[in-house]
């Protein structure tokens, strides 16, 4: 076990994916983001430079190239950069890649990973703060990974690359400095579609994804001080979604807060809450609460940005309300 | 090295493919107009463009990739596709190449290197560039050929893919079938389409340092010879290439709901265009790729009218059998709509 940042764990996972299969290629150089740590990303570029291609500023074009490459024997990981940039490539991501397998009744696969850094990063303002996972969740045929810890990002990036389906892989900008334990003595493999109980508890279930996982753990500590024992369930992947694990937890606690940093309307929390209401209604002892971004674009000024960002405090308040 | 004999043989097989495309498309139009519910919605046929598809596909090797569009039936047959599974796909039967999943918009034929057929204008070019990129990364000498209409140049996706294929010298052949030539180009001088600002389509590719050619899309020999050279050069790393194939649109095209003016093509019209409906006469005399090839083969003494009519009779019979095969094939079960959303496991 070693403590490392989320960013370093992702770089290790990508290196492991490149090492285990020579058909894996990287398109785009910006995995580390604007402040990518050279100590973390330098060795990867040095060792696998011949499999890294830096494209022009042409998201639609290079995502299409990645789709075509995936149809013909490669396993590309595409670094799109900020999540909103993926909108420039929406026709290829949403209207070509997910149709390949379905459209041929299983004859053709499209194993591409669309990687993006998303979410309210601080001063990203109107166009660089968008988390698009809910939009992609409305596109059948795409898998979606939203890892919320260093060990999870390392394991899931490899699972995404190995999967024969197109995969949306979303890192939250603010997760990159997060430190956690990673076991390098094993491959740290994590299957897609298996949730992780990040903290056990008996009074309330907090279903949290991506950046809301550390915020939920922080909230659970605060709640413990008030005598509320919270369980934190991290689905880790939205598609496939581990509905069973969520319902199992809800069956024990009877109370649910779903926390996610996308907009509240038709957001990630909405879909999870609806699934719990539909399939686990008998377990519920209080109405489900959603903690999400209100239905507004993302403002620039810190005071305004803070006002609309879902935090540990919002989770605590929601948990108190459902436990009242 | 090709000899005169192989050229004639190639032209005979080209003629057969072109006639097969024509006769299959006639069956498609007949199925669409005779039945209310077989081809649900609009569709696009390849009549009048056969020389471009067949001439280009003659130059491809068995391992090369081909990308097409909503107007895909002819391309897939030109590449060697069987008429039965093509028509079955178009009318949604389980014997179609995709077991009826895609219909007329999305005929895909994996065994022919046709892996995804996008019906979105501009969808195919980036993916075709990706197949070329993949061939290069994997160290093969495969070439990727993409057909598209002139409207694709209006889409940003084309320009992004053109730029990257040029920067990276990809083995990509961009075959633009400009079938707007008669509507706008000939009437208004050099202006090639009604909604594109460049005077010459090829200038756009040239500006990005992509070697560009203009070819008469009604002449299968011109297309075949040009493509044979370019495919070979693309294999040697000299790509990409852009070709504008100028096509005089078939008068029955009529946008998205084609019509057989005067019924299915008659060989008598080929030999004597003046016997056809007046709306077809000029096209048959100047632009119909099938009629032009037939008459030139006779003039050169390479084939007799009778031999050519036998080729046509065979193509007609194949198309009729394909229609019967498709009509007698089973339909997918309603619940099969839930199949094949995701590939299982982590198979590699």
C-alpha cells in the first residue's frame, strides 16, 4: 500500500493499460490537465511516446478518428480535456460510437474511452465547469465511469480500456490532488458495475458519486458527531449501475440522500433517486433527498460559485432532514 | 501488369456490378412504392452513380476499409456485397447483413471492411480517417476509402478530418461524389453546388496540402484508373487524397423519394436514348454511366449488344432473386429490440 494522489493513480492505471495491450493508444496529451505534474506524466510520455498522438484543436475530428480506430482494432483513450469540450464531439460520441455494436447486432465493437475532466473546478465559469455525465447517461450504449478515489481511478481506467464498449470516463477536476491508498502489489482491478461501500453505517444511506464521495465521507464524520451513523455507497460507474448494492443499503437504513455534482433536473441524482423509489419504495421510511447543483449555469465569482456547489454541509443538512 | 485482356475482363465485371446495382435499386424503389410498410420512411438510391462506386471499389484490396453514407446500397454491392442480404437489410429482415437492425440508412458489411455506416452528413469522414490512422499505427498497408456527397464539405467534421489526415499523411482516400453538378454547376457556370462558397471543391483539399483530383463520375474507366493509382500510392504512404467525382444526377433521383421514370431501365434506351421518356433522353445520351459503358464496349468491339444484354439479363435475375429472398425472410421478433446494447465481459 502506498499513499498517492488521484492524478498519480490515474497515470499508473493508464501506464498499466498501455503495458498490457499494445493496441491501446492515447489521443491527446492533456490527461494531467493544465497543471499536470511532469513527475507523474513525464515517464508515461517517455515510455509510450510512439503510442501518444497530439491532435489539433478538433474534438469532433479526433473523437471520430478514435471511433474509427476503435472499429478497426485499436483501443484508444481520448483525452478530450474539459468535459464541456466533449459537446464539440457530440455527434461522434453519442451518435456513432454507441450505435456500432447495436447497429450490427453484435458483429462490430467500438472499444474507445472518452476521457474528460469535468465539474466545478473553481473559476471555470460558464463553459469550463460543466459535468456532462447525466447527458451521456441518456445515451444508450455508452458506459460511464465516475471514480471518486485514487484506487478506483486506477482500477476503472483499466476496466474501461478492456471493455469492448465505448466508455465515458469522467474525473472531477478537484479530485486530482486527493490522496488515498493504492495497492501496487496487485493489479487493483475493479469490474465495471460494482459499487463500493466507502463507509458502513445503519441510519442513512448516502449514495455519492465522483467528487461527492470525499464530500459524503466528510459529511458522515460530522453526522457521526450528532449520533447519525451514515453509510456511504459509491456506485463508481453509472453504466452499468449497481442497483442491487444501492437497494441493499437502503433496505437496511430506510433513509436516503443522493449526492451528485450535476444539475438537479434530470441529473445523476434524479435517476438514482427514481430507481430507489421504483424498486425500493417499501424500504423507505422518509422521502428521498437529492443534493445537486440547482438548475443554473455555473457562475464565475467565488461567492456565487460556492452558493451553487453541493458540499458536505448540504449532505449533512439533507441527512438530518431525512433522519428527523 | 494489366494486359488488354484483363482490362476487358475487368470492364466486363465492372459492367456486371454496375448493372447489378441498377437492377437492385430498381427493386428497392419498387418495394418502397408497392408496399406501404417495407421501407418505412425516406431512402436514397445509387442509380446514375454506379461508375464511381464500382470504379473505386475495383481498386481496393480485400483487407481495405470502406465507409459510405445514407446512399450506401450501391457502395456495398460495388464492394462485393450480395444483393440478397442488402435488400433484406433494407427491408429489415433477419437475413440482412445486420439482421435488419439498420435498414436502408445503415447497411454495414463487416466482411467487406464496411464497419459502420453513418447516415449523418459528415459522420463517415472522421471515422474513415480513424481507420486509416489505425492501419498506420498497427503497421499494416491497409487503405481507407470513404464515399460522401458534396454536402459533406459544408460540415465542419470534414475539415477537421481533412486537416488531420493531411498532417499525419494518413492512407485515406476521400471520394466526394458531387451529384449537384447538373442542378447548379452547369447552369451557373463553375459554381459546383448551391450552398458552398468555394468555386472548386478540390481547392478546399489543395489548400490543406491534400492532393486533389477531379474525375468524370460517369466514366468507370477514368474512375478505375485514377483510383488504382491513388490506392497504390496511399499504401506507399503518399496519402491522403481527395477526389471530386462529377456526377450528372439521374432525373429520377427526386431527393428522398426516387421515381422510376418510364419504369425500369430498358436496354433499348441505352442503344437509342431517343426511345426513352423525354425527361431521360439527355441523361441517357450524356451521363448514364451504364449506357455510356455499354455503348463504348460495343463501339470498341469488346462486346456485342447481345453479350451485354445477357449480362443485364443475369443482373436482373439476380436482383429479382434477391428481392424474393428478402421478402421470404423472417422479421426480427419485437423483443429482439433489447438485444446487443452492450458487448459482454471484457473479451479482447
